[in-house]
C-alpha cells in the first residue's frame, strides 16, 4: 500500500473517531472510559500519521 493511501485511511479513521467522541459526549450519561479510549486511539493515529509523513 502506498504511504499516501495509508495516511488518507488513517486521516479518515481519525475523523471518524472525532464523530464517535462527539456522539458519546452528548449522551445523557456519557461513558467516560469509552471517550478516554477513543481519544487515546485518536492520538495514536495522529502520531502514526506524523511518523509516516516524516518518513515518506
């Protein structure tokens, strides 16, 4: 897979996580553990994107 394609896929997943965090945050009783987990995944993806951009 080309690096650009992988970066695009990761950016899409990052964007999807934003939506999932937003939905969970607006619930009457949001699951803070799930929100925290989603945010951690989002940060990992951001770091991976950064790594791919600098190496590619």
